[in-house]
């Protein structure tokens, strides 16, 4: 193959995904790699999950003789003709009846077996005899030769992924080995000068290298053999050397990170220097800076051969890494293994909120899914490419095709499920305000065979979701400025005509989250207008934002005088993270978030956090585990151990409305 050493920059051409695959397939076909790898013969003990390269034909019949299916006496069925309780038949043992255990061969003269429990042994006769009180039809309790399979019959076809029962059938047909396609060998090379190994103490600017762990696990799950290389700094020569080394004895090389176009991004140049760069930039998000190429395979003796090895430059953000594995690596491994690509189950679901998307890209939107009433509901999760927990929490993916600017609230979308429908059906969907203990509820319910999934929409967003029938429960801590009451006035406004039960959950401390030592000497909200002080806010509709606005108005403080009032975060932990990073001086949030990141906290207010549940869901079997959990002392004690929480109202019915 002619190497392509030209360094033209074709990055961010963002070609469509389908075209990128066409280019890759054409290149692989040209070098004979768009087909299953070579076959190998392995023992059945090692064959689970492997894909057959040849059909398996039965070498022997199973069973390969006529066998007793019961413990008892084998006999001629004709000898039992007319037998009944009133007219029993007596047969001499060893002449007209022979004892057999299950699985014993049937004598050629016999054609039936009477179970031992249906036989009476006759006493006082010269020869042992048995008495039978019911006639038997021919071949009663007899396993015919070839009942399971007959010699030369197809046991499993080629291209079949072997399951435990398949291994038994193959063994029963007379084989102890099977022809399967060889597992692809995949090298994973993480790159980045900022990377440190798993378990390291991290400093600012350092990142734990776990993408190769994710990629390796994906490869193994999909049938390949993964080799994780040590991480490399952003050095062209060292990366080039590692790729060349990996190409010697691997079928695929994955270079993680360095696939963009910055000064420290070397993957595309490495591929060009070793072979041919096919694609640099695919119109998918997350993950568009993908590199696809071929490098020349060099034999261990050091001489080039005619074979090539594909290289995929995998973007470095964790979500981009995982999705690139699903989009490019899995289908390629499937081809080499002689099986079809994985096809996840798809369902239709109603989207809980509007989402925008770039016109030019296929976007993979992560969603949490649950059945609410008669509808499946999909709630979008965080879209950042660096948020791997969004994939942990995701129940599925919604593809927003290129050319579509997004989806509207309430629109029906196709969801490719990550979880089984059984899991989805038992899911309690909680939307609304963010609270750290919602995850604790999820943990306790999981141990009870139930499942909770949540998305942070803010308190108002949760009530709106309930009004549209898009959630089972909403967490809410909305303070009404006029009455000073929590939640109930908003329920009257946003859930008119919908019967709901408001259950007390916790009271929480809200206050200013500040760096350790409170370097700005903040005391209360009036300090937010100090010269140069920077603040981070919660999003519109969040209970914390409404609480802030209420007290700012009481104090007569102009919002525009607060530097950072317009900067928004969606969770208390995100506010705390912004303070911890030094990006801002303070933010309003709960004490538990400050404690989680070892920050200081200035307590200002106590607020009530309620769970709002439509009565139809409150009385349903699906929510029984949640309602019961709120009454359990063990769970209440667990919440009480978290700083800033009081469970005094937990489980109390605050109000029944409608």
C-alpha cells in the first residue's frame, strides 16, 4: 500500500457517518479485511460466546440407542393388552419383563417401559414376577434413537454465537471441539501528558486515565481481546512508535485522545506517517473528531507485508470515547467475528423537554426512560461529552439526525435502549429539584427490587412534568413570596384539577457555599454586592433560585449588581464544584454539597423539601416501595447522617389536593 505522507488538514470536514463508513469499508475491502478473520479450532470448554465459523453436523445420534425414559420394567406392549384393576397381567421377570434404570438400553424384543411405581411384585411364585394393572401403548416411556438429534443433522449453523445449551448439544452430537472465528486482537493506546493512572492522587491539570478501561471492557464484551498500553505523553515520535509496535500483532489499533487538531493532537499525523489517513472528522456528536485510517503491518522479522491494520483515533472525552466504541468498533468487530452488529431494542417515548441540535451532525442524546401511565417517557440527561455519569444513568439513546434542529417537548422519539424493558417497566421516574438524597433513595430501592431514575429539571420543571403526565414524582422546595408557604401555592397553580398527595421529605439548610476559611469574610446575601465578588446561580425555575430572588427583593438588592447572577448551574454539587475550582467566590446551595467538596458553609435558611405525587401514582403498586421506604427508620437515619438534613417531616402527608 502506498503511504500517504501529505500533511493536508482535512480535520472538521465532518463528513456524514454513513459516508465515513463507506470510506472505511471500501478501504478494508481493498486490503481483504472486510470479512471474518481466520477460523480456529477450540475445545468446547472455551467456546462460550464464540461465533461458529462452520456449521456443526451431528456425528452421532442422540440418543444413539433406544433408551428407557423411566426406572421400571421394559416389556412388550402387546403383553399388557387388556390389563386393568380387575384384570391384572402377571409377567415373569427376565422372560417377559426386565428391570431397567433411566437411560439403560431397551432390549430389541421390548417396546415399552412400565414405571416402577406402577408395578406390583408378586410373592410366592417359582420365578420372580410382576403384576401390571394398566395396558401400555407401544414405545411408552421409551426414548427413541435420534429423539434429540440424528447423525448428520444440523446442530448449529455457521455464524451462530454459542450459548451454554449449544455447547451441550454439540457435545451430545459427538464433538469435543468446534470451529470458530478468531477473536480480534485490539490494542488500546491512551495518550495525553495530563493523564495519571487509576488510583493516583490527582492534582489540578491531571486527569485519571480510565478511557482505556472503558474501551477494553467494550472490546471484551463484544468478543474481542483487548490489550491496554501504558499511557503516553503528547509526543509524536513516541505515539508513532507505539502504533507501529501495536500493528505488528493486533488486528485493530485504538488511539485514545489526540484526534483533534490542536498542537498536541498527533493521531492523524501518526496515521499519515505510517499509512493512509481515510477520515478525520465525522458529523456525530459527541465524538466528531474521529480518525479512521490504515497503517502498514510490519512482520515481527521487520519486513513489510501486504497486510494492513486499521487504526481508529478515538476522541478523548469519556462520552465520546464510549460512543465511538459503539459506533465504529463494535460493528467492525462484529464483521470480523462473522456475526451481525448488535441491534438494541427500540421503543417510542415522549420527550419531556425541548432539545436543540446542530443541523449538520447526528447527535446521540442520552435519556432516562420510564413508563408513566400508558406512555413511555424519555427525559434528556446532561449532554456534555465529558460527563460519563450521563451514560451510567442513561436508559437509552435518542438519535437526532443531521438536518434536524432538535425535538419539541412532548414529541415522540425513538429510543435505543441500554436496559431491558423489564427494568424500564419497574422504574419510578422522578423529575424536578436536585437533591443529594435522591440517589440514596435509588440505592435503597435497588436493594428491594425496584428502580428509581431521575433527571434535574428544577422544582418548577418537575411540577410542569407532572402536569403533562411525564413523571411519577416531583421533588419541590418552592417558597411562595406572598404566603411564605412551601410548594402548595405552586401546586394549585401548575397542577389544576390533578389530584395530588404532597409527602414531607426533609428540611434542608440553604446558605452560601464558600472556599475553606471564607477568604472574602462573607456573612449573608448583602455581601454579594462586594466589589469584585463573583457568584454562581442556579437555573431559572430552581427552588434555590426562587429562594434567592425572594430574599434579594426583601433586602432591596438589585440582581444586576451581583457579578455572576446570570451564570447558571443545574445542581447543588455543580455550584459547589464551581466554588471549589476557584472559578467563583460563592454560590447559594445546601450544606451537604459544601461538605461533599470540603468547602465552608454559611447557613442562612431552613427550607422544606417535599415529594409531590399524583394520587393515581401514589396509590399504584409501582410506588409502594417508595412510600414504604419513607417510613423506614433505617433509611431516615441514613439521611440524617448527611450534613444539613432533618427527616422530621419524612413520610408525613402534608396535603391531599384535588
